[in-house]
C-alpha cells in the first residue's frame, strides 16, 4: 500500500471518528427563546425551553437564567400544585419575569409585560411541567400514562440529574426545591432522594441547600379538618354554630360517624354558609370557570364582572395564549405531542393520579437531622391549606424556637408574621403573608418577593452556624455584643475577638 493511500485511509478514519464523537457528544437539551408572541421586542432575560427524557416521559421545562449573577445565584426547580397544573402558572402568575397585561385586554392574543417582583432577578429558576400529562409534558408510551406522589418525586430527582449533566456550569450552584400548593407534599421526598443519591455517590452531586414552599399541602386530613376552625377565625361562622359543631363532632369534621346526627346537622349548616365562599381567598369574589372546556366558548368577563377583580380572568388569558400555535412554536413545543394545553389538567387530578402519600410530615421529621434550610410560608385568608394546620404539624417536629413570633415588614408596614426554628444545623423559617389567599406569590407578589429576598440571604449562611464555629476558636472577647448604626438606625450587631495580635470582628447585617 502506498504511503499516500495509507495517509488517506488514516484521514478518513479520523474524520469518521470525529463525526461519531460529535454525534454522541452531550449537548444541552434546551433551545433559547429570544422572542415571545405578546411581548414587544426581544426578551430582556435569557429564557430556555426544552424536554428531558425520564423513562417513557418527556418532561417540558422553562428555564430563566438569573438576571443577577447566574453562576453565583441559587438554582431552583419550581413545581406547581394541582397536581397537574402547568409550569406556565408559576412563570406567568407567580414568580416569573412576565405577567399578562390584564387591564387593556380587548380580545385576540393577550399581551405580556415585565413583572417587577420576579424572583428570577436573583435566582435561576427551572419551571417544570410535572407529572406527565401536565402542561406540555407527554408520554412516549402508547399505553395510558401513570402518575403519583412518589413517582413525581423520583422523576423530579432524575430530571435534575439529567438537567445538570446538560448544564454543567450550574452543578455547583446552591440548589433549592421550590414548590407551590400541592407540590408541597413531594418537596421533602425529593429532598430525601437527593440526599440519598449524594450519599451513594451518584453523579452529578446536587448541591441541595433547602426547600421553599408556599401554601404547602402536607397532610390532607389535617388540612381538611382545619378548614372549619379557620373559617371560624375568619368570622365566617357564628360563635354558637362553631362551638356546637366542635362539641357534637368532637373536633373531627372529616371522619364522621353516620349515626352522629347532631354533628351531621351542624356540618350541613356550615357547608351552606361556606358554599359560595372562595376557598382560596375568602375576601375575593367566587369566580366561575378556571379555564374553558373544549366545548365551551371562552367566557370573558361581562361589564358587571369587570366591576370587581377576578383572578380567573388571567387564567382565561393563559388558555388563549398557551394554546396559540405561534406561542407553541416560539416555546419549541413539539408539534403533535399534546392535543390541548390546560392550565390545570382536571382529568389527571381526578382519574389518573395516584395519591400514595397521605402525609409527608414524617419525611419532614427525617430532614430535621440534616443541615437543610426551609422556608414555609402560608396565607392567612386561605381555607385550602389553613395556616393553623401548617403551624400544628410544624409544632410536632419538636424543634427549638430560635426567634419567637414577630411581625415582618414591607415598606414599613406589617406584611405578615414569622417564627424561626432550629435543630443544630437544620433551620426552619415559617411565615404568614398578611391579607393573602392560597399561593401568596399570586396574591401578594411584592410581599412574597421581599420575603424571598430576605429569606434567601438568611438561608444561605445561617448566622447561628457562623457564630457557633467562631465560638469553638476559644478567643478572648475584646468588645461584647453591641449594635452598630446607619443613619441613626440599628443596622446589625457586632462582636469583636482577639488573641494577642490576631483580631476577628463578627458582624450581622439586619434585614427588615
């Protein structure tokens, strides 16, 4: 064989090898979205959409890169409730960078505007359509797909490992599981799966820091039973009626003996009182249709309905927008994979989903021996997840109160109340959002954003952990604990240590 021919063969083999390597090289699964129908001009933030294969399922996501410092800011997976409510709910109504322009809508494709209280200003957020059958997610299997609490938790964990492999620059970012409403059930289960995987040495390792859950479903029996006491606290039931029901039902309003006629009669009257109350926000109008059914025309608000604000109007706009072909093309939704987008898939909720975790309190109890940081926040006008039920199950964890019940503020006004717990390295911050309904990020966006910004700094490096390890150095206190000031106001506290020529100054920065 001639030398020239040999060189040619080697060149061809090298070229084939290069092609194979390029073909099987790991690539990011997402596509960058620079424009969205309804928004004027290019998007002023980085948006990526895509699918991640988990078994037979193709899970759709929207990823918004932090507008701050992406490689330093926390990474979050954001799960909506339902089960079966789309990630677009979080993206367009809760913490995402865009919201609908509700005031100027006159028909056609709804318009979008920048949202001033987006969490994505300082966080990288993955909005995930989970479980399969939610939003734009779909199954490759020809058989009817399945979904459950435990399966959803496991699929979230597998999704994150694959997503991080596709996005290696985010592998070391602090990671938070962020949930709303029903996804609160699976939040601690996902955390346990991540911790177990990290301990087993599975790659990539997920840098889990904590959980942030709004209106977190945790124990359905506990939450359902708390609805009547909560309604009484909100003056929706008379003193006499509540006391009669409490006595006749012995405080159990769910598992009622059919022979307990007095209890059943009291519950019948209570049901009539609460029947037309908006369970999610007792002060809001009890609006109809969450989204149109396939056979309905789109019921836009009448002139009379426009006299009061109805949150469901925005939901109707999302149905128009997310089912628009140009929108789906812009989001890189795979053509023909879903028949119709639903904000919340009621068929999945009622006929497909298996509710195999009746309570996740024990999962939370297991996490108290870890170094995780939790922020759990609830609404004080919500009958779906009454704040008293959340406060009760937290009390069963037998944690140490670190900071007792106190108000927290936004613009100098009380925005809610907070209570902080600790168990060595574990920290749990509980907060109420004053005047809010279910899913506070939808009702009180500014307050929820302020709470998140303050809590994030508190959750990243808890001050007690820093103070503890400093105390182990056995230094001499040079100046004892005292406040320091800015413009005549206390800005934090400081403590100074010394050891011959060595000096250490410890400072806290007070966040309102």
